[in-house]
């Protein structure tokens, strides 16, 4: 199969899914790489179309064992029997139905899943889980995965000649969860730069006082907190304490290092 361009298509509020896709692309042998960031709300309104000589690396983080809510029923990707490698990135707990769900999104959009993988990164709600990952060992595994995908595609006449993948996960997918935590702004510290407004994947931070307009729509993704250059955003003190208690218990249960799982 003759692949001419690699496309990184990703939703990545705090950047680790993007980093994982870039590390995989390094193993793909120097093909031109184009990036399509689906994180800003406007980016998900445009249709992205791909042809049979493109390879799409489609990445999403795991939220509650699923793909994030903005990607549920996402139908703006168009493949033409385009090879795709769905990739989920999770915070060292578990990825449950997320990889299956992302693979289903791609298959329904006209892509042919040729490889898939679940990889670990630092948990965006608790840096003690998956701390410092992807690390050097992960980057080697990610590059090797890219090389394996390239080898598999080079050996196949076309995407339809490949056997279907058997991806971990169940249908119906597990119920999506929720977190009752919403970041707020400390007005005395805020410098009004608007970085949080730009970073919010669901567009719910207004650009005058930088408060959240619809708390029920908040993903609790922490993109706005991470984007703030002066630490003017964070959870209210009581919520910080509740989240810490919840996440510390989870971190104790998930202390063992999880390794990448790939499907080829
Ligand atoms: C709301 C929420 C739910 C999450 N659920 C899970 C989960 O079920 N399993 C897990 O291991 N990590 C979970 N994580 C951690 C993310 O999957 C992980 O931090 C991922 O690297 C974030 O990707 P990003 O940096 O591209 O945004 C969750 C994070 C958030 C914010
Ligand atoms: S307001 Fe909520 S959804 Fe928006 S960036 Fe902040 S944490 Fe994420
Ligand atoms: S990113 Fe921080 S400093 Fe900039 S507008 Fe938002 S809260 Fe204010």
C-alpha cells in the first residue's frame, strides 16, 4: 500500500494525546505529517476528508473508560477506505471501552482500522498516576508501534486485504461518568490574557471576567488550568480537597505501572 501522507487527528485538552501521536509518527519513516487538532470547539464543525493513500493516526484521551463526550457521535471525519490507527491515551488506571469506541467511530466514517493502541500518560487529574509519562521507555515503544504500522501497510496490497482487528472493549459501552468539579478564576491574579478561553474544548469560558458560563457542560479536563500562565485558575478549595481524596484512593489502587497494549 502506498501511503503518501500521515495525518495526526486528535482531541487533546492537556496535550498528552498529541505527544503520543507525534512519537508514533516518528516511527513511520519520514513521511510528510499533517496535524488536525479537534480540541477547539470550532475545529469539530469542519468536515475532514481523507483518501486511500493517507494514513490517519486518530487519538483521544480516555475519560471514564470512554472517549470524551465531545467525540460521542462525532461524524465530521470522512474516510475513503482510508487506513486508520485509533489510539487512546489514559492515566494508568484503565481504558475499558474507549479504544473500541474510537475504532467504531473511525469505521463508521469510512476508515479501515489497520492497527490500534492504548498508551499511558500522566493523569490530568492526579500527576501521581502515570507520573512523567510518556517517558523514554514509552517513546521507544511508541516509535516501534509506528514502525510496525508502516511495515504492515507496506506489505499489504490495500487496506481491505488486512484481517479485521480484535479490539478490547464491550458494547454497549460503559456509562459515561461525571465529575462535580469546575475550575474558577481568581480575579486578583488574572491578567486577562484569554488563554483559558482559547484552551477550553467546549467554549464555556466567557472573555470578560473569564468565568465558566455553563458549569454542567464542563469536562473537568483541566485545559484552562494548565493554559493559565499565572496560576489564576483552579478548583475552589473544597473541590480541590474532594478531588484529592478521590484521586489519592485511585492512585493507591493503580500504583502498578501499566504498559502499552497494541493491536496489529
Ligand atoms: C474527566 C477525566 C476522566 C478520566 N478518566 C480516565 C479513566 O477512565 N482512566 C484513566 O486511566 N485515565 C483517565 N483520565 C486521565 C486521562 O485519560 C489522561 O490524563 C490523558 O493523558 C489526558 O489526555 P490529554 O493530555 O490529551 O488531554 C481521565 C481524565 C479526565 C480529565
Ligand atoms: S472550563 Fe471545564 S471544560 Fe473548559 S477547559 Fe476548563 S475544565 Fe475544561
Ligand atoms: S488564562 Fe489565566 S490569566 Fe489568562 S485570562 Fe484565563 S484566568 Fe486570566
